């Protein structure tokens, strides 16, 4: 059994998607797609390990504000290719938009309906399809492994990874199980984010169980994608992808 978790000093929620089965009897290949929380605390040993794994590209889904406040991390100083595709409509770096930010789930006083999360994930596809599509294009064209990350490695990252795995032919139950796996590290994720801006204030006094990734949230997102677009590949076609480009993403993830 492939070890999914990648244990490093500077992250708490990094794992390799390699080893997940596909419906045609294959598997997602190791060291092709890695998901993670933010990368700014990586140690020199962490950086060396990721280079040794064959990482070639980094996709940062955080907002300009998050990057401005927390930095990009030590991988920026390497030869790896960096791609910033924010999932948040926002003002220029360094500026705030309280009216918009107040609608973000981490700013809500309570999350009363877990379906909110699936609707929120769908919002990424509706409001920032350019960023979602661009992130998946990086995975398809990278020379080596791609790390996709946001702050927690749960919501924004989970949406992109869910689509990528669906295109690769991973059964829905496996996609959902991978999404839920983040719950094993949730306390560590929240403890880490609570120590830095811009997350400190928004996470203070929030019940942790509101942040638990539930199977119903990812399942509902994938159902919406199926119903509205005929699946993840259909969503990509709606963004202008050709069948050859979709096949390139599938092959990147599954062909040895």
C-alpha cells in the first residue's frame, strides 16, 4: 500500500494521490499530483525532499491577500515553476474587501448546513473557472509532479483535486474518501493557521467541527458537476478544453 501522507517539518496536510484505483483497473501514478496546505514554512530538508520526489510545478490557489500577508515560501527560490491562480475575486494585493471576505465560510459565525460547502465549491467553478481550469492545465502539462495547495489544503485544493481525479477515472467513493482524509489532520491544520494572519482572527472561537470535511460535501459537488456538465470532462470542455487536452490530463495521472 502506497504511503499517502508526505511527512515534512513545514506542512501538516500533504499527501500524494498516487495509488488511488481507476475504474478501468489502473491506478493514479505516484509523484504526479500532490495536495497540500500552505508551503511557506518548509525547511531546507523539506525542499530537498520535494525536489527528490520529482516536483516540477507549484499551483498556489490562495488569494493575493493571503500571499501578501504570509509569503510564498522557500520553494520560490528554487527552479520549480510557480503558478498563482487565486480562487477568490478580490482587489489588488495588499487591499482588503471586507464585504466580500465576510461571505467566506471561515468568516461565518456558524455553518448550519454542510450543503453550504458543496455550494461554495460549486461557486469556484462558476466564479473562477479560469483559475480552476488553469490549475488543471498545469497538472496536465507539468514535466514532473505538481503540488496543488491553498491554506488548509481542504476546500480550494479539494475542489481541484476532486475534478482531476474524476477525469482520471477514480471512482467517486475513492475521491470522497480522499477528501475526507483531511479530517485526520484537522486539529493540526487549525492550530497551524490560527497562529498567523490572515487566519488568526477568523478562526478564533470558531467550533472546529464546522470545518470537518464531510463526505456529503464532496459527493454533492460531484453530483452537481455530473448533472450540469455530464462530468468533470464535460466541465473542462465547457471551458474550451479539447478531447486531446482532457486525455493528456488523464494520461498524466494514470500512465506509467
